[in-house]
């Protein structure tokens, strides 16, 4: 969902991707459908990582950096894979 939003609007505006030609309704319907799901996922991620940071052996910065990388890595891998193929 995050890749669809990023590829269709901000990355398309920068000229890095191309929007689907049938996507002519704008961003509002997509945000109505995907917005609550992404917001709930981000809230759950933040709450779980906040809970884990108090129990982790590593420093807070290392834990949060690892969490961010672990969440964004699949998105970047899929973006590169779609660009290559």
C-alpha cells in the first residue's frame, strides 16, 4: 500500500515512476481506503517498538534504526525488483 501511494503521487511528480493510466480519481479515494490501514499499522509498530525498546539490551537508537530498516527493506526490494523486471 505504501509503495502504491508513493509510486502514484510523489515519485510520479518527481519523474521517478509512472502512474497507472487508469488512476484518474486522485489521491482522496486511495487515502480513504489505505489511510486507516497504514495509520493503524504505524501505530501498532510504534507501540510495539516502544515497548520493546524498554526491554532491549541494545541502545534505543540502534533498536529504532533496526526497526525502521526492517520495515522499509521489503519496500525497497520490491521497488528495485519492479524496476529491473
